[in-house]
């Protein structure tokens, strides 16, 4: 199915307000078909319920026969907004195996990766080997020499001897994903992305997406899920019905008030 971006925007505007016209309904029902994935990178799946997403992840991860790779996050504890010290808790642990999909959690300036880019873990290698093979290194600082040497990524010493996920992304080539900083949290710049809950996909733009709207229970879930996809060509929608699209009436009222609110320019005065 080929749908112009302008039509996609119109469709999303309807869903945002809980509207499902006949045209929108026909388009969404036509998305109940498999997505062609010639590169072997399957769509990310999202579900309304966390338990369903966790079960799907566990099921598919258990089918892999490769060795587990464990990464321990490095947490730096500071103070909360009230000035009290944040109590230390267990560091997060991320289990990976070669072949699961990985999803970028932030934009990477030196590549075309954005929050939501999906790829497939194909190996675990050191930064030195990545440089030798010509792979991009996500989050690597770039240094410029004053001689004839070309620009080379500069890897932090503590990461040089360790192996990190080498990921083949849908539209950004092959990228090594060493740790990057997230505020005060230091961890891998991606997460296992095969199956996840709808609200955890907010803010992401995903190339290929399979959305299951069965048992949708919260206002706006259908809109959030469908709007994560970059285009309708990369979206598979199952268990869709017009009843799965609903929003909180307060959102509609807020949107209406925002649309009619007058714009006050600086220096203007009331008559």
C-alpha cells in the first residue's frame, strides 16, 4: 500500500482527535499484511500491555541458540530536585544475544541514526576492530590532527579493550554501539527492541513497526502506536477496529482551545 505523506498526516490528525472516517478506516484495515524485510530485520512489535510485550520478548529470545552478552549500566547518583541525595540501587543489566534487534535511544550526530532507528546485532567487537573494518562508532568523540592524519574517532580508554554490539541498521549501515551518556546514566546507546509496550515507544520514529491493538485500554494508545512509524509502508496493523481509537475528551477540549486562542504580540494592547 502506497500512501502519500500528506494523507498520512491527515490520518494521524484524525486519530489524535479520536476520529475514524471511512477513508481512514479503509486505509488502516488495509495494513493487516506482512511487511517485506529483505535484509532480515523484522519489524519492532508493540502491544498495549506490558505483560504481553515481556512474554513476546522472552519467547523470541529463548529461541536463539547464541551466547548471552551481559552489559552492566554505570549509574552516577546525585541529588533530586529537593536537594536530597538519591539512594543507590542495583545497576541495570541488559541481556543480549547475537541476532536480536536493537533500537537507538538517542540521535547520533555522526550518523543518520535517530531515536527509534532499528537494526540487528550481528557481532560483538572492539572499537579498534570497528575502525579497522571501517564501521561508524556511535557517540565517539572526534579529534582533528594538525598534520596529514585524517580525522579519527577517539575512544575512551576504559572502552577500548571491551567488545560492544555491532549493529546493522535499516537505513544507516553498520554501527558499533559503545556506551554513551544519558544525563547521569551511562549505558549502551540502544535497547533490545523486538517487542515493547506502547507508551515506551513515545518520542521514537521507527522504520518498521507491527502494532497489535487487541485489548487497547487507554485513551490515545492507538494514535501513539501508529504515529511512531515513519510511513504507512513500514506499518503492519493487526486487530484494528474503529472502537480501538478513542481519546480523553479533555484532550479534545484542550486542542480546540489551543486552536482558537488569540496570539498576543509583544507591545500589543487591548482596545
